């Protein structure tokens, strides 16, 4: 005992020192970003005098001047078809020859079909090529000193522009064009143009370190280095200015034209046309642009048909709006509502505020006959209740308190949340609906879609995109796989309106078993295939390609379906239509998208690749297997001049907190490209993930609170032991 007493005081002092260290670490973690010391220059810095933006090539490497980027967007909308031109101007403000690399978003359904390089007064037209061949040609031209532009698809809504051999003080313009369709829902059209790629959570064990992104390749995300561009430090202020103009020819009188995301100026033109521009001359590329227009009372379309003839073949785009009809036997069934809320670090800031407000509104709409549960996830997932509970006063009180206490931190392990919610159960006495509130900023999207299909049972999954720049492809594809629909909430002011529209869909009958009937003996290839279920306010939209020779005069297409136990049908004559260039590209894009979906259903990858290549090359579209490339014939860079590759850092999405995503300022160098590993991970490393070094992930908060708590517990135990020994003495 005497020996123990003798050791108690030193142990107590040691614990006090550990506690003090924990407090110091915590204070450092919560401190505001500090300026970098002279011997450790900031990974990115702004030279105010020269207007240059610098990025570090590798940790410990030199700083080089990144190309300065500005973007002009012009969109022409005609009925259901939108044609967009995106002009990206890369200006080299440095003294070295550079290659600019910019990762940027486009709408997830866009059919990208044109590329041009503008070098002074000269224009170089791009062409479509198989992706690997385009990369080889780009590398050869780059090394020879010729200017070359390459646009590649990383995800259906994420692309990379590489423009090589930009001379000192030179500006080269890249023009990209694509086709898209506005979304029609609840009597209004919506056009969305994304402006920034948010930092993605990269799960898995590291295999190869990156030389271009802040994350290296992992066993779960094979292209992690391509989808994790270094992020501009918010301390530098927003960059990458954008101008946006929209020419709106809706084909009908409009009651309202508005934007929930940006201030706009609307100028009427002839024949119900509108010209829309930003109220500010330029805005930073830090949030999605959203434009909504509503038809005047009595002029809302019930159907529309657009046709393009290309190479002797017809392509159709048709829309039919089903009537809003009740089905009481469906509405009287009680519900089981499962709410999944993302509380990862990328949701910190305005996103978590929006998500919690949306969840509170959802709880208020539950009836006493409904059952519900709440699942939150970040680095782990947990449920409020062990199983769904009746929505009585006590359960709702606990739920509201739970929501009030939610905080955003940690990683984005979506699969764990889906495992809890999607258990494959079926309950004929209830309508089971899962509402998933998230920004969708993950890099392993493709691995999550099969999980949704496998565990869905008789549930339906509704996705709610939260924040200024959600991953819309994940949201729409996830909802489609889950036989639900998706909703975007860009600002806190939009929560009530958007959630009310979603509740209307949840509480009204679903139009199911949709099918298109064409004339007997005529085979028409239409997409989506199969047609999805529709919810209140949603139209049927089909891109179709009739057989060679087209359809005979007087052809009528009939859509059929069921509202509960009631049959529904609507017919549309194909004789009265509007000519619309771009419909063929939209059809081809939807076919490629469907081929891509079949990979999740077990289709052979080689066969899918071959079929996708045929369509993409035939219609001149970018896909996961094809790219657009433009090569100048003139050698510009002298052979003795070196070429530096510099990424153009995107802004952090508006409302997102850098510290919650990447950690304290000391750790933000992780958002820079990492040096290459000496060798790839061995097979033993892959088999034993605990032996591998942890991959650097965004949306991973600090452990300061745990450190403080652990230190306090150790200190209390030591003091208790010391006092107990004193009493024994």
C-alpha cells in the first residue's frame, strides 16, 4: 500500500499533464484558421498586386500560378428543349507555360456534344473519340507543345476540362455545348445549372496516392484522384466568376419567372419570350443556379411533342401531364415513414439548418396512425428508436428533441444508413416511405444504387437534396432506383414550399404500371425503360426513336397506367408537333444512361461498353467511354520551356464550412494533391485493411471533444485513486 501511495501523486501529475495537452489540442482544433508561418507557406495564396492565384504542385513542392478562370453561360430554352453554351476562359497570369485542369459540374441529364478551342482569332473544332484514344492523343500533343483541349466525363454530372500549353499572359477559351430538358413539376418548369463540385467523401482502403486530387485511389473509389480537385481556401475569397443569360421561349404566357438562388433581371420580349440575366454582372461559382417559370392560369400544358429528323431517322420527345385525381383507398392506408438525415461534416453550416427544418416539418405532418423512425448518419449510423413507433405525442416529443440536438461532423457513410432503413420488409397494411435528406457528396455513388434496389422491398425512397450544390445525379438516380422522386432545397426560405410539395406527393396516390402503346407491329425504342411511377404533379416524359421510315400519318401513342384500382389512359396524336434540334441527342443520352443502369443489374460490362460506345460515337456525345478533344496543328511552346500542370481550384460551396469538411487550417493541406506512393498497396495490405494507412477523407471532424472528455475522465480517476489511498493511509 505504501508503494501505491508513493506512485499516486506522480500518476496524478502525469494525468494533469495529459489533460492539459488535450485542452491545448482542442483549443487548436477550434481556433480560427491561422496564417501560415514564413517557413511553411500556405498551400494556396493570392498575390493581390499581380492578381495571380498560386497552387502547390505537391506537398513541399513549388508554388505555381494557376490559370485564372471565368465562365459565361448562355442557355436558349424552347418548349421542352434547352440548348446551352458554356465558355470557360483560362488566363495564364504567370511566367511559365501551364496546363489548366478544371473539374466542373453540368446537369446530370445533359447531352454534351460540342467542343471548340478559341486561340486568339483562330477556332479549333473538337471531335468525339474513344476515351483512351483521346487521352493518348492529348498527351502526345501536350508533349509536342501544341495547344490541346480535352473534356472528359467523370460522372454524368461531373466533367474535367484539360487545356494544355497556355502561354504566359495568354487566354484560351474552351466552348462546350450541351442539350438538356427543363423539369416540369406541380405546374411549373425548372431549369438548374450547377456551378461547383462539392468535396466528395471517399471511403475505402488506400491503394495508390494521388498526383492530381486531394484523395488517392481506394478499393471502393477507383477514380478518387479525378473527382477530388484541390479546393480554394475560403480565406482567399470566392473565385471563378460566372455570367449567366437565359433566352426563354416557353411557347405560352407566363405568370412568373423567378430564381430561388440568385438575383435576376427579367426583360420581356416579343411573342411571350423572356430574356433573363443575373442582376449582378458576375457571381462566384459557389452554388447552383436555378430558374423557375410558371405558365399563366389556364395555359399550363397538358401535352407536348417535339421531333427532330436526323440522318433519315425520327426522334421524338413527348410529355403528357396526368390529371390530379384522387384515390381514397390509397390515402386511407397508414404510413411507416423512415427519415434519414445526413449529419456529416459537409452538412455543417446552412445545410444542417435546412435539413433539420425540413425534418421538423415532416414530423408535423404525421398522423397518429402513422409509424415513424429517424436515422442519422455520419461516420456511423444510428436510429432514434429500435423500431418504428406510432406517432403519438410522446414519440414526437422525443423526435423533436432529437432533431434539435443534431450536429454536423464526421464522415459520410451512407451505406450504414441504407442498411438500417432498407431491410427488404413488406407490409401490405402500410405504405412504407423513406425520406433521405442529404447533400449526396460521396464518391462511391455507383456502389449504393444496387444496395437501394436489393433492400427496397415494398418501400419507396424519396431523396431531398440539401445545400447550395448537392450531388444531383446521386439524388435523381437514387430516387429512381427507390421508385420515388427527388426534391431540391437550396435555401432555408425554400424549405416550407419544397417540403409541402413533397408531402403532397407522399400523401396522394401514385400512378403505377405505366406503359406506352404504339401502333401494332411498330417497334419504338423509348426511354426511360421501364417507365417510372409518377407522383402528384409529375408528367410522363419519353424520348423515343421509331423504326427507319418513321411512323405513318395519323399515328397515336396511348399511355396507360393505374391510380390505385382505377385505370388511366391518355392518347396523343403524333401529327401535330414542333421541330426541335437536339431531340436526337437527348434520346441518345437517355439510352446511354439506361445502359449504364444495367451494370447495377448484373449486365456484362464488355457488352455494355460496346453498346454505349456505338451510341456515343454515332451521336457525338461524351460518355464514360468517350471524350471530346480539340488539337491545334501549330506547335506553340518552345521545347526548352517547361510545362506545369496546375489545377483550377473550385470554390467551397456556399454555406459549407471548410473546418468541418477538411479539419483545422493545419490539416487543409490534405485538400492538395498528394505525392505518389512508392508502390501500389500489396495484396496483403488489401486483405488486411487495418494494416493500411488511413485514407484522407473530407467531412471528417476533429476529435477534440473526445480528447477533452478522455483527459477529464483520466484526471478524475487519478484524483479518486489518490484520495482513496490517502484515506486508507
